[in-house]
C-alpha cells in the first residue's frame, strides 16, 4: 500500500503492476455504483 501512495505523491504517469493491484484499484463505491447503473441501463436498452 505504501508504494501506491508513493506513486500517487510523485504523480507517476505509468505504473507496471499485477492484475490484482488493478482490480483492487477499481473496487471503489462510486465505481461499483456507476458500473451497476450503466449495466442496468444497457440491459434495458431495446434490442432489434
């Protein structure tokens, strides 16, 4: 966790890390809610 904070403080443009780190970074309440809202709207979209 300390290394992620350090990268943010140094304003890193590119970061190489494992898939689990990316998954963890995306697990935030607003991200989860936004994806849910989008998914529901997509599912309700009329299809031909």
